[in-house]
C-alpha cells in the first residue's frame, strides 16, 4: 500500500480543541493506513460551519471522525433525535451529536443560531445534501444557519478516487444563503483548493 507523507496542521488557538495525543495518533494512523490525505487548512476561528460534500456513503462519518481526531479539534453535528436514546445516545453525544426533531424543521435555524450565540467556541459539521442518495437540490439549512448565526462556512470536499479531503476557501460572507449554497456546490464539484 502506498504511504503518504502528510504534514499535519497544527490548529490555531481560536479553534475549539478536542481529544488528546492518543486520539490524534489514532486518527492519523487510520487515515495513513487507508491511504487518505488532507489538503488545505482549517481557519483559526472560534466559530464556523464545516460543509462536507459529497455525502455518498456511511463511511463518510468514520472518515470525518478520523479527520477530527487527527487534527485535534472539537466538532458538533446534527443527528435525528431517536439516536439519542440510551444506550446509543451516550456515544452519539460523546462524539458531539446535537439532537434534531425533524418534525419541526422550521425552528432548527433559530435553535442553532442560539447555540452558536451561547457558546464561546463552536464548530458545526453538516452534510448539505442531507442524504446519501444522489440529489440534484441541496438543502439550504446550513447556509441559513450560517446567516442567522453570522458565522463563516468552511467547505470540505471528499474525493473518493484520490482518497483526499480538501478544505477549500473559507466563505466569510454568508449574508446571502442562495449564493453561499452555490459556492459550496461549486467547490464540491471542482474541488478547488485554498490558494489555487
């Protein structure tokens, strides 16, 4: 198996830290053994949304956890409320899960904006497609949350053929959700890299 020499990013002091030396080693070891690489860097910011695309496999979650562990930051994600029942709920919460009641989606944007406002530091990971199935229209919830919470969006593109995760250019102006959605979709389709 081909080995990749990866220069691991040291996250900035504004990013919410997570894990420890052991979990960083574990995440990096798994990524290396599977042949995956990370390109680009996370911003040194206390609050932002990571928009991960495409979301096409159950392996996306495992891969995402390995990236989070390898870089050593804390990241929350949204999950259906039924997953938070005992005993699975203990694990889901430990990995940063936030329960979502899908029967009342209209209140989700306000709920997440309030969470961002109350937290000194918070990163939220979202898959804009909302499903592993092939979709032509992405959900705009992540862009609406970014606007309401006034936080930037960091697109993260998964390239399965190249076994590469790319952090592309940070989107700092999130006032127009439609434009934000289009920019993330464009990054996902082209995989443009920071500084390119």
